[in-house]
């Protein structure tokens, strides 16, 4: 019930559409019941009039039948139009709401979810929530309205017939659906989980298809996928059997209610409490009244899957962000020197320090190179500076303003990042560049490409800026993809630049080209360069060595020759009595 109420709250702002859909559905049901009942009365009355046993006013019931037929047809069209429009609006708003809550979790919290499973939650689970409105909310509300009105109509002819019809409607519309809901809850929840797992496994298999072929693991992976599909099919068959049984029970209840109404009404005809045409109308009215509850068994069967999907969505939504935004944000800094003092950071209370008492300073326009082996803390430092993860102790300032006094959006707006894994979206070069500045002009795009030294190559492409880069940039070489990322950084024109292994994986020629463009990018900008490539360190004014989260050495770069390392905090690096150790770089 808690999850269902949370889903209903999401309809906030669309209640007019919801009520219009409920009202039109109720109107269609009443028109359908009225049409069948009035037609039965009219045919019986006309037959008796033909025998000369009674008189009949022909035009009023004939016109009413035509009016109800038109009302049913037009109402059904409007009902479909309104309910589907409301559903599409609900799903669109739900996706926006989900993405708004998802953004603060990226990337820190989202790394705990498999990509395929997260995609399943975003797409399939949200799509399945259309059942809440179309197949649960509208049928239930319209059934309640129509049952009350139809019961009041039958009471006018016979309270006993009304009671028999009401008992059948409650059995078919409440008891049977609730039993079906209870029986379908477990297979429905299992089906949602299995479907998400199967999608994630399929996505992983597609990404690793080459490895599966090389290591002959395709047959085993296909067998595992088949087992997952079979398990899902078992749950779906259980749901189908429950749905079939509930439908059969509803149909049986409908026939029993009709027989009960006929048995009760026959003596009333003999007592002349009702007429023959009334008898025909009552029988057909009771039969047609079950149209109001016919959709409820399937609705509550679908509710099990919808609630399971909702729980998977709420599980993501209820996750606490790794970084808390400030209640009152400070004014953005006016200068862009970077200072880190006593920084300590870890990813969980049970884990050791990823960064332990790290301190350094980068003057405005300066460049600090950070080196260290894998696990030294370089990526953790980047996560802190970009506010992807919070830190526990110490202080980080940009232009004298504490990092915690600025929102993540503001901080990331001040930074341009060129990462080791350059992500290019499967769209055109133009669209990939516009991520940095959506309002950039054509001239600005070409200027950024020129600064990144890739202008001639893009101009040589048949579609120019509109050339597609392919999935994750597979249509470009590694060096081209990296320079497109650098062009994006040029276009953003941010005062802070963070370079995370910008030349990793490139050949010597591409590396030199990329380093030349990076040199132009970092000129006059405060830069943090994370690398283990000696060639890249020529861009740095000073170098910081990290080892197991600690500052192991600091160095001031000597142009073209080497780095002078300060060993006062670095015992064990060597037996040299001097406080400086000369390391040749070139």
C-alpha cells in the first residue's frame, strides 16, 4: 500500500486528466449497460405490442437506443484518447522525475548497479507502471462509481435482484481480484527481477561477444541465458494460469448472478410487480453490469508486477547521494588557485583511507602533475575535486572558497575534464562538442577544432561536423577521439582543467599531437595533470608522487632535464644523504 500511495502521489498535477479518464470510462460502461438493457426492454415491448396486448410509445425508446449507441462509441473514443494521453504524460513526467533523482547519484552510487539492470529499471520498469493508471486506477474508480449507480437503479425494481447483482459484482470485482493479486504477487515480483537480470546478462554478453568467441565461452553463456529465459517463462506461465483462473471465475460468477436475478424476477412477473419487458431488461442489465468489473482481475494481476517494478525504482530513488549539496551556496570564486590541506577520504567506514593527509597547492594558471602506481589515490583525488565523492577530513579550496560551500554543478561548471576513457556519444561531432556549450556558434565549433589541432581532419570528412562518431567513438582513431575531447574542453573555456591520463593508450605520434594541443589548452588555466607518462610531465610546473593514498614525494620540475624531489616526508626512497634526489626524465 505504501508503494501504491507513492505511485499515486506521482499523479500530482495531472488529476484533471485522471478524473476525466475515470469519468469517461464510467460513462461508457453505463452507456453499454443501458444500451443492452433498453434494447431488451424495447424488443420485448414491441413483441407484446405486436400481439396487441399493450401499447408502446415507439419514438422515445428508439431514439434513446440510438443516443446510447452514439454515446458509447463517441465516449469510447474520447476515453481512449484521454486515458492514453494521461498515461503518456505520466510516463514522461515519471522519467524526468527519475532522472532528476538519478543525477545526484552519479557516478558514485550508480557504480553499484549493473548497466543492463539499471537500463531495465529506467525503461522496462517505468514503462510497466502505465498499468497503474490504465489497468488499475481507472477500472477500479469507474467500477465503484458504476456499481453504486447500477445498484440504485435495480433497487427501484427489486431490492433482492439488486442484492444478488451486488453480491456477484463484489465477488467478481473484489474477492477474485484480491485472491489473484495475492497469488500473483510472488511470481510477478520474480518475473520483474528475472527480466532485469536477463537484460543485464544479455547486455554484458553483447559487450563481451569478442571475448566469448576467442575463449569459446559462447555456448556456455547462451546456455546460461537460456536458463534465465526459461526461469522467466515459468513465472510468466504461473501468472497466465492465475489470470485464466480468475477470468473463468469471473465468467462463472456472471452466469450465476444472471440465474439468481432471473429466479428472483420470475415470481415478480407473476405477481405483476414488474412487466415482461422489465423482466427482459433486468436480466440483460445484470448480465451487462459485469462489464464494470470485468477488467479488475487482470488489473490486480498486473498490479503485482507494477508494484515490484515500483519498488525497484524507489530502491534507486531512496539511495542517499554520496555528496550532500550545501544548504546555502557561497558565491563562485573570483580567482582560481587550488589549495588542498590535510585531505583524508575513504569510500566506506569499513575501508582504509584512499587519501590520507594529502596537501598541495596549485597557483592560478599553474600545472601540478600527479603520479603514482595503480591504487595510489589519483582517481580518488579526481573524484573529490569534481564532487563525485565527499571527503571526511581536511580542506579543499578554489580561490579561497571551500569546496563544500559550492554545489557540484557550480564546481563542475568551473572545470574542463579530459579523461583517459573519453566518452563520445553515438551521434555527430557537432552534438558531442555542443555538450560543452549548447549555444556555441558554428564559428566557435570550428575554432575549438582548430585549437585542438583536428580541424583539417574533420573538414576532410564527407559530412564535416555532422560526421557520426559511432558507438563510443569507434568511427574515430584513439588520437582523434582524444582531440575531440580536448576540443570540447576548449569550447567550454573553463578556468580549471583536470587531465586524467590524457595520453594513455596512444602511440608515440598521437601522443605528441595530443600533448601539443593540451599545452595550448592548459596555458593560463589552473591544471591538475594525472599521468604516469614521463612525456606528459613536461607540461607540469611541479610534480606530486602519491603512494597508497599518501604524499610520498614532491618535486619542482627542472626544464628539459628532470625533477628535484623533496624527500623530507619520504623516508625509505633511498640512502642518499641529500634532501634532493635527481631523476632524469629525458
